[in-house]
C-alpha cells in the first residue's frame, strides 16, 4: 500500500483536517506523492457534501512545506509523438500544481492554512491559495519565495497572489530578492490574518472555517476587486513601479538572470488579467525559464551540490565524527580575527595567538566591533567574546583539538609557528593552514606527522564569505580531512575538497581573471572597458577593482615567492609588469587608498585613477566588448579545466561551487564546468585554440579537454556515469 503524504481527518463539524507529512523525509516538500494526495483532497473538498471546509497543516516539527523537491525535479524532454514543442510540454507539466491550487481556492468551501513551521517557495504558495492564514507565534518561523536565488521563480501562483494581497511594489521586493518574512511581518503585510500561540493554531483555524461557511472565495474573485496600490497602464504608481523596478533589476543582474526578467513580465501582465488567465501567464514564463539550461545549472550548483557538500558529500567514510571543541588560532590579523569570530559564534573555544598582546587583543576586538554593529544582544555578545582568549604564549594552546594557522604568506614564518605549536600540542593534533597559495605538501614538512596536516583556506571577509577550501596534501590522511570538514560544518560554511598544487584551485583560477585584466591594461585596453565588461559578464567587480581589494602588494609578494620556489621553471605572467609598475608608484590598492582606483579622503565613491591612461597608454585600436569578455571568461575556463585534468579537482561539483562562492564566478551559469558543458566542449576547445594563436599559450586547452570534446563528452555527463558505475 502506498504511504500517504497527506492524512485526512473529518471532524464532527465537517471540517477536513489535511496534515502534510511526507513519508521518509525530514522536511515536507512538494513531490509526486504530495501532489497526488493534494489532488485527491481537493477533489474531496469540492465534491463531498459532508465536508464543510478544510484546514491544512503540517505533521512535521521541521516546518510546514519547504518548497518543491528540486533534487527530484525532472522536466522531461519533448516527446515527438505528442505533436507539441518542448516548451508546450513543459507548460503542461508546470501548470499541474498551479491549476491544482486554483481548484483549491475555487472549491466553494472555506480553507484555512495553519502554518506551524517554515513555509517556503511552493509551501508558501499553498498557504496563499487558502482563504484564511493563521501562523504560529514563533520567531523561528519564516515565510518566503526564495526561488529567484536558484534560477527559478514562484510557479504555482506566487507571482499573482502575493501582489493581489499586498500590492505590486511590496510583492516585487519579495519576489525579486527572495526575502523572507516573519509571522509578525506577514500579519502586518496582510499575508496572514492571525498569529497565535502554537497550541492554539488548529483551534483558531478551525474556528474561522466553522464561523465562515461562505468564506471560500478569494478577494480577487469578488466582483469589483481592486489591487492594493492599483494596477494598469494608466495608474501612475503601477507605471513608476515597473519603470524603477526594471531599471533596478537590470542594475543588479545586468540582464543575465532569466528568472528576474520572467518575474517582472509575469507580474506586469498577470496582474492586469483575471486570475484564471494570470496563472496561465505565470506558467508560460515558468516553462520558458526551465526550458533554458540556466535554471538547471543554477539549481544543480546553488541548491543540490551546495546541500550535498554541506552534508558531507566529500567526507571520508568510516571516520567517526570529530567536532572541534577548542581551536588554536595562530595569527590575529584580518583572517585570523575573522576565523576566531565565526568559531566563537559556533560555540567553539578559541585561543587567539599573536606576536604581541596588542595584536591579539585587536583580533578579539574585531568580533566585538562587528557584532555590536549587528546589534547583537548584550548577553549573547558577552558569551561569544568569552570564548576568545587572546595570548602571546604558545603554552596556552595546550588542550586545543584543532590548530588553524593564518600568519604571513611566507614559508619560513609558517614553518616557525608550526614547529612552535607542535612542541606544545603534539603531532597527533590536526593542524590546518589557511595559506591561499603555498603548497600544503611543502608546509606539512614542518609538522612531524604530515598525515595530520591539511589546508583550510578561508576567504575574506571570513564572516561573510560562505566557502572554505579544504586542501589535501600528498600525505594528508582521512582523519585530517574529516576533522576539517566537521569544523566547517560547525561554522556553517560550504566546503569543497581539492588536491594540492600551487594556488590550489580557487586562488589559481581566480588569479587568471585578475591577470588577464592586467594583461589587457598593459596592452592598452581602456581601463573602463575592462572593468565594465568584467561586471557585465557576471563577476562581482572588474579585475582591476578586485586586485585593489586583495592588495597589489600581496599579488607582488605571491609572485616573488613563486619565482623563488620555481627558479628557472618560473614563467612570468603577462600582467606582472603592470603590478611591478604600480608597486614602483607606491600604489598598493585600497589598503593605502591608492591603486588602480582612487579612494577620495572625503568618503565619496571610488573611481578609476585618472593617471592610469598615462602610465599605461591607451592603444589606438580597441577590442570589442565581446572580445574582452571572451578573453576574461575563457582564461578562467581553461585554468579550471587544467585543474581537473591535473587532478587538483576530482569533481565538477567542487569546481562549480568553488568558483561561484570562492571568487564570484557568474552564478547564473552554474559555474565554469556547467557553463562549458552548456556551450559544448567542442566549441570551447575551438575557441581556446583560436585565442591561443592570437594571445599566447596560456589559452591552450589541456589534452583531457581535447579528448572529451572529440568524444562529445561533458564533465557532468562523465561524473554521472562514474557514480552509476
């Protein structure tokens, strides 16, 4: 017998209680079973005279409904026998739930939602389709439509019901930004009609149904319904909303996000039409969005792969849990202070060690300053600060079960602090280095048990950046990897696991974006063209701006260390002369207020340094924007492919997560491996060969990429075959 996703209980008053409890799942999601049972329930509400109304709630403590089952989302390919296009067939598929919720709200009987936990995405759309909405008074409950964040948008009436409830302008804020609302916010906006103690939730919802036998009609189905704030081409507020909203959306996405344009279109068109037509408009745009590879790529990387990584997909098997209880943080600078902060917030004791107590105390003050800016509760702030213990004495590291080093990026200094630490804690303690470029295998030579030495690479600012790159040296053992991953899970970051090499994965590939920008500048390409194209292709900032943020002096020091390590094998990058020139000019980036950008002392916005064109003369002939984009993009493509070919990366999932969350690679692509698969590896190789002929061997594709292209393979296709084998 098939297990039920929705339990039905009819009480003596004729109120049908529908309890959503998806079998075998920790959280309710909209899947085939729930859709099947909801269809049967709606049919019973419509046709069974014994049913006077209904209440929908959840049987799980974890929440109401967390949205659609994105992992199980399978938009079928077009069937030739159907005689319909793929988009038309997709429309038929996605319209099922939209039509079902419309049937629910037009059943003619009152239906109340009793929301006892988070309701997100399709979960909130079920709630919105009910005639009355009661939410438990619990600050941990959130309601929202976050689909835009993973390449989709609400496709079960969300773009139509929310504007009809709260007005177009406020609705667009939630739809376009994926923001959540609390129960009290939902009440204030008119999304909910009541917020009550959890133990009164069902009683309140049932009482409303019983008291409103004629309440089974939505406001928008009443004759004469008017939108809050108004709609229509002649309504000034409506027109201004879309003029401003379209401009702001384009400023944020630069036209790269399909789902953002679809939301604006669905709301604009649908809100001027009757609801039955409006939901068809919504499903039309939804089908177009899911028909494009962009949505699938984003869902895979930003949702499926991210969740899998955070749940330990790369954790070594058969290693028992190894949570960190007390860590030693070597170095209280910007990185060390940030690591101490996120660790203390996670309930971990931190010994924060630096060369002098002033520096160590300053590292602790970093946490205090930032948490005060967030208006953290005084008691909670005191608890967090109480876990950070500044010191200059290595002896205080005794008892630490994990050490993280974040001192200067020189091999000698790192070796010195590593040996001093081992003398206190012993070699059985796991030691993690936060180096961003130096090979872990070499650094591990300073620890007498290299199997307990691992790279734990954070990104700046630590408290904001979600990624941590775990680097496996040649002798790193499974316990060190497991310890690092367990720690990353404790501090709620997203991990990737890569093998050792100079620059590892993220620093190495991120550097190519910066270096190609420097090369373009050195060739005489206009600085504004370089920066604008960098942004337009989906990067957070242009390559010159990001170099300023990292520090031009750091780029110079890394190059010098690499040159020293490699000796005669070192090949200077094409943009290296640009950095050397900037160092001669004393321009180190944002840190000293002078870099490729000027940073006015009066606090006004930064701007490109006017003298750049004098220092790096502009060429008479400029490349087209498409040519600049191609170079910036494909230089990253080829380096990520090389990392895969060399075994630095073992999975395309790690590659895409690392690119998006590590250096801000265009998230709408799903990451470089998703992007290359979508373009087609044959086309990628042809383009790289042309670029190599035009601009040098740095664009030459690795043999693995050539072989895959010749066999018409793809990164994710091969990964799927390997998992199935």
